[in-house]
């Protein structure tokens, strides 16, 4: 085969693959649209269409390599960020999970069986088909009416949502029935039974499946009213949708769950500042978050820099061994170290309290006292963070010219003078951006708080459970997923605030790095 023919065949094969991919994309987009997911359909169409253009046409080769990274950033970074910010302006929570239409449909689908018109039944086999035998409910005198039966029915393959014509019932009389199915047989025919509507003689209300033992008249609990309202059948009360609170409410102010999602503007943000019951714990947690991140950086830097300077002392023997041992806390997975410390600080059985009890006769309640719990967290986090600073400082110290220390020694300066006049000024600038990044990391150090204290001990008399050792990210997790009512909207607002703070720190770090690079 000639080169031209091979090239032509490859071209047509590539077009065929692109065409099939385009058809698959359109089918998937149409499926999303049919499933009432228009935003997802538009997003998939835009992303998939761009991919077809990039890889199916003769565009720049660079884009073929850049597209996966750009697409991943949009899907896994930009979209979650925008979605979180959007949720922060809604009342999305465990009590307001659904949209308006689904919440209304849920209430309209609620029904109850009229127990005064509930018929017990048995199911009988008859030549590959089945008959139902129904017994009327007992009368006041304890008697029952005559048993009713259906014609032979083919239940296999019927579904509960299938529209079926009412099946007429007739008195059994002398009709002999086949063997009755046991409970397992009833369960096997359940889908077919749920699809049935049985018509009583002289009645217009059909009997529907009400369980494995009875058919009855199903009465709706709610009736639909114009303009989206609902009427409660039992009481006659009218509930209208309130698009400010996200609930169906009566004239008396009664709310009917489930609620629905509505936009509430900046209510979640103003709640952080104006709601006194929420503002108190939130401000305390915010201050502790800043203190926790800042003190961790200070203590880790002080300890790590001191050890780095000591390990650079030429007269110190076995420096490599010491450096290896001091680096071990950073080599061990963090969650393992945290769990080990959680056992060591145990008030009754921990080794730390055993030593303190033997030396001073005290057993501090590390996990029950708020101040001691914070001290414990700082101790553990300093232990986990100092090796990183130590390694950074060791590298920076090695870059300092030895001539400076030799000149200082000739001038008669001591170690402290060398440290504060030579070492610290020369490593401060390159170390500052790294310390800012360490601050940002500890600002969101969820794993430490979650594994060590889980935010406990809690504040007392608060609307939303909040811990004295919670930081903003753990408090947000608590609001969204644990014991605070799953208020996703409020958690998203706090997450947006955290993102803004971390973004500002990142910009400051970038500016400092650029300034340092410009001065070199």
C-alpha cells in the first residue's frame, strides 16, 4: 500500500473515531439534560467539545499537552470553589436539601391507608397465574362480609409504576382456589401486587397495595393548590411556600418539613458578625486559629533553628546521627504520631501523666481543661513541625560564607553574637515565605485537631456545638457534617472566608518572594 493511501486511511480512521466520540458526547449530554441537570449538561458539552477540537483537529501541539492540566484545574479546583461560594448564599442544610419542586412533590406523594377500609388478602396460584382473595374488615359486631376474589392475574413482569386498569372484584362464592403463597412467595410477587388497582363492587375508590398483608383505600395527606400552595387533608390548613425561609408555612406560622433551597443573600455572612449567640464562639475560634497557626510557627521555628545551629557546630561529634534522630518525627506519618501522643497524654493511663505524678504528684486533665488542651495541641504540633524548619535552616546556614564567621571570631564575637548578627539576618529573608506557607498550612490543619481533640472540650450554651480547641476548618466540618444540623450554607460561607484568608497569605508570600528575588 502506498504512503498516500496509508495517510488517507489514517485520516478517515481518525475522523471516524472523532465522529463516534462526538456522538457519545451528545448522547451523554442529552441524558444529563433529560435527567434535569442542565448545568451539568452544559459543562460536559463545553469540556467535551473543547477536547474534541483540541485532539480532533490540527491545533497547536502545545494545547494537546496543556489541555488535561487545564481541564483538571477547572473540574477539580475552579468548579468546587465556585460551587462552594454559591452554596454560601443559600439556606442549604439538612432541613433544606431539596429544591422547591421536589419538596412539593415529596409532600404530595405522602399518603395514608384508611384502616377502616383495609382488606387482608391471600395470594393463590392458579395455572401459572394468581388470584387474590380479600377479606373485608371486621364490623363492630365482629363479623366480616363475604370474601372477594380477582380474576386470574399475570403478576410476573408488572412494575409498581405501571398504569393498569382497575381489576374488578367479585364474591368468591363456591369458587375453589389454589394453594396460598407463603411470605416468601408474596415478596417475590411484590412488584406486581404494587401495580394493581382493585375495584370493589359499587365503589369508585380503588384498593391499592398497602403491605404484604393488606390492600386498602389510599388517601393523600396533601392536596395541590394554585400558585404552589398545599392543603392538609386532615385539618384543612393551607400551607404556602415562603421563598425567604425555604419552608411551606401556614397562616399560624407553622412550618412543614422538608424545606427547600432558596437564596438568602449575605445572611450567612452577616450571621457571623451580627448573631450574638454565633458570634461569640466564632470569634473565639477565629482568634484561636490565628494564635494556633502563629504560635506553632514561632515555636517550631525557634526549636528548629536552634537545633540547626547546634548541628552545624563543627566540634559536635556524631552530628549525622543526631540529625537523623531529630528528623524522625517528620519521617513518621503524621496521623500515627498524633494518635501516639493522644495515648501519651491520656489522663489516667498516659506516660506523661505517670511521669508528672511521680515527680510532682499531679495528673493534668489535658483533654478536659480548655487551656491545657490548647497547650497539648501546641506541644504536639511543634514536635511535628520543627524537623521541617530544622532542615530548611540547615540548608540556609550552609549557604552562609564561612568567611563571615571567621571574621567574627577574629573580632572576638561569641556564639550568640554570630547567631543574631550573622545567621538570623542572612536566613530571615529566604525563610520568610516558607514560614508564611507554614502558617497557611497550620491555619487549615484539620487532621491534628480532628484526631487529637476533635475540637473538645465544647463551649457551653451555644446554638451550634463548637469546641474550644476547634480551628475554623474543623468548626466548618462540624457545622457541615456532624452535630450542628448539617448547615451546608453556613459552612460554605465560612469556607469562602477561609479561602480568602489563605489566598491573601499566598499573595503576601508571592510578593515577599518576588521582592527577595529582585534584591539578589
